[in-house]
C-alpha cells in the first residue's frame, strides 16, 4: 500500500459532436435530465475521494462546460481548455494537476456516463497496491475477429487474446508525465496506455475488467442505448444503504408519501420517521381523490400545510388487476389507469410549485413489468411503462428548477396488493416492503435524477 498518495482525475471533454450529428457536442446532450458530461464526472468521482478532477473542455464551449458543472457537491472540479486532439487535451489537463509524480491519476471519457463505482475501484486498486504503473479497463470480445485486406480475409485470430478498451485508465502520475515527455513530436495515440506502452520501456501495464454498460456515447443509437441502460440499473437490497446511513439527509425533511398507509408506502413512511423525517402519509381512505386534478391539489395543499412545505414527494399508490383485456370490465380498466398513471401525473403537476420552492425531489413507482407487455397484464404494464417515460420527461423538464425526479421499479414484493392478486404464491421468495423502502431512501438521498432503478434480489 502506497502511503500518502493522492488521487486525481481527468475528464476528456474536447469533442465536437460531429459523429453524433448535432449542433452541440455530445457531452452536453441530456441523458435522463442531466448532461452526459455531468453524469460522467459524478460517475468517476463515485470511486473517490479525488483531490481534484480536471476537465479538458472544447475551447469553443469552455463557459458552457463550467456552467454545466456548477454545484457539484463534494467534488473539486476545475475546467481547462483542451487541445485539438485527445493527447493534447490530456497534456493540458495533466499540466493543470496539482499532483506529485507518486500520485495517481485516472483519465475518463466525458461521454461514458454509465461508469460504475466498482470499475473505478478496480482501476485504482493495483496502482495503490504498487503492482502497476498503468491500468487499462477492458472487456472481452464476444464476436469473432476477422482480419481483412480489401475484400480478402487474411486471418481469423483467437479472440480470447483480444479485449476491447474502455476508460477510465489509471496511471502513476510520473509514469504518464514521462510518456508524454518522451513521445515524438507530432505523434498521436488513441489512448494514454498506448503512449506509456510505446515510450516507457519496462512500465508495468495491467488490465482490469470493465463493464458492458460502460458504453461510449458516440452516435444517436448510443444515446438511445444509454437511456435504456439507465432504466435497467438496479439496487440489490443488500447494497441499499440502511436508513440510518441516510440520517444526515433525511433528518428534518418534510416528506409526503401518497399510498403511505399500506404495503411499500407504509414501510417507507415508517423508515422515514425512524431517521427523523417529518412524514405526511396519504392512503386510500383520504378525503382527497388523488386520481383527479382537484384531489391531487387538495392532498398536497394539506401536506404542505401540515409539514410547513414539501421537500420530497413519494408516490407509491397502485393497483394490480389481472385479466384478458377484451373481457375486463370498463370500471377495472378505468381504476388501473386512474390509480397507476393519472394520480402520478396530477400529483406531479400539483407538486411542482412546492418542490420548486424547496429544490426537492419527486419519486414515482413503476414495476419490473414496465420492460415488457405481458398477456393478462396489458393495462397494468402499459401504465408502468408510462411512469418510466413520465419520470424521465419530468427529470428533463424540471432540471433548471433543481427538482430531482426518479422512479423505483421493485420486482415482486410481498405487499397486500400482491397477496390479493396471487394468494398461492410463495411469499418468502418475494422482496419485503422494508427492503424496497431502504433502496428508495438510498435513491432519493443520492442526489441523482432521471433514474429508473430496479430493486431486485
């Protein structure tokens, strides 16, 4: 273990967006409410602590880069003009680091916003342990590799020997500085590990496993895939921070829980109370019918009066009716649409003014059914898919008001609603409401927006 070593980060954000085909660089495109650049910085910082993160920006978009990275709590970020190439941008950021040669620096693409904390930690580990001078992040290649010369196939190599490179790449600062100092003038490399390999003989280069979801957003198709991958992120119950771990965030916060008298909503209300939040729970017996615009307004007005304002709104209300659409009663369909979708729409609209005042958060509930329409769940699945689109649309609409909007998608949970729909199910195999509640509190306290996160075993 290297003692006294500091950790630094470099984000390469000098792209022009030509391949993306838009008028603004792709790092400024919003992904579920936040810019790709901001998400990439936060993702890298999640594996910290980092003493400093330097963003090498497109010189023509320098102020936009600074504006887009304001108010990043707990992250020391500075922005410098990048160069006309990747290597020149790295060099500019490296010169701006307040780092000694023995320190560690991680270099990450500004358009890889789905980097996980686990990958960052894997890159750092061999550097801190003194086992490597440079570390690359790689993933295996599932497709057969074919070497061609024009139309002619010249070889089909053993694909097990090949990996695809990602970022972050990690370095001992002095090694990277040496690589740049020894690089022939005018030489270029597609990444920084290549520079070390070419220019620092004897340097110890290792690789660690990356992740398939750590994609680089280069084209519009990549942007669509990234949106989808955000929807499929998950929080296993065993990794959900306990409510006690969120005590600092929740203490004294004013939280309205719609659907808060039964099932998951009741568990959330109980957990919130336990960590010092002030809770106003609304159940089905409430005088206000939240499936109507007037009822939703009345419910939140009462909550705000009771709490003195609203910092967080959590909507867990839902119904589950199973049956073939052609034979379902109209009243059943209407109830499903009203409770599962209309209520969330009207409550969100009614909450906007309250959450703007508090710079608060809205959390909606979907389910694992949102990913696929299933026979005998047509209306239910449709409403849950609609909640996902509502969440991400509002995250984008409300980002300038500093309102965070997320959704929770629990897999099968042992709730009264589930027990009624499936009385013969093995309830011991289901998520408990308390597990879902812990994950929900962790999500809200994370500061993220635009997330649709599965809670699953």
